[in-house]
């Protein structure tokens, strides 16, 4: 609020401001202006200063946005009968290898069966990006302008990495697939079942 400009000893403006109210320093004028005078984008309620709370939306409104996003995702998702899904599912921040495992956990906890859980998609843990990460890492260790292309043995490394990748092709990691909702609650039985 009431941003104050910072200058160096030669009187040149440093593109830095401090908040006239709490004196926190910002390199962005917009942030300096809002610093102690922040309002939720949705309900306009006053937010705590940025240094304590970096969100631009208050907690209850953020919850509402999250709910709306969920409703929206579910509306657009392909709905799949649980009998037609043999893969992993995601519910309440947890992953389950199959629908039955999720239902067992819900049953043990005495929880209601939700209308749906999200399907999961898998990808190999060892993938070609891993080799690129290694190259970035090597370049990070080296001097400026160094390129891994200067190193010896790259064709052999790439060949060996392909073998390593296929040897571990069955080691998978999972993430929610918000385009597929697996219907869990009571749903019309399948036509031919
Ligand atoms: Zn401030
Ligand atoms: Zn709000």
C-alpha cells in the first residue's frame, strides 16, 4: 500500500518498492500496492498481508472454487460403470489398485460409498525424460555454455538407457485421470450382465 520507490546512490530507480504501511519490499508494483490492502477476488473480503497469505482468494472461496472445478470435471468426464474398470482409482487424495480395494477401505471405515471415484492413468517411472534430467544435471554441474554433446560415450549411454527403460517398463506411477469417472454408487446394471 502507498508504495515507496527505491533508488541507488546514483539516484537510479531500482524497480523495487516497499510498502508504505508495513515496509515489506517488493519487486512488483502491483504486489507493493496490494501488500496490506488485499481483497479476495471472489467475495472481496479483506485478505491478510501477502507475506502471510500468498493466495488471491480467501480460504472459503478457494474451497468453493475447488468444488466447482470438481463438479465441472465430473460433468465433462466419461462415466464408466465400475464393472467395466479394472484399473487403479483415486478417491479423497488416495490411490487404490482397484475399485474393490477402495470399497473395502470405505467399508472398514464405515464411510458411505461415493457416487464416483476418478480413474487413474499410469506412466513408466523410468522414461526418456529421466535421461534428459541427467543431462540437465550434468550441464548444471559444468561451466557456462557447456553442452553434454561434448561428452564421450553418448551413443552407448543412450543405447544402454533404452535397455534399462524396457527392463523397468512395468514399474509405473499413477495420477488421477479427471477425464474418466468410475461410477460406484448404485448404477443401472450392465445390459448383458
Ligand atoms: Zn504492506
Ligand atoms: Zn472470498
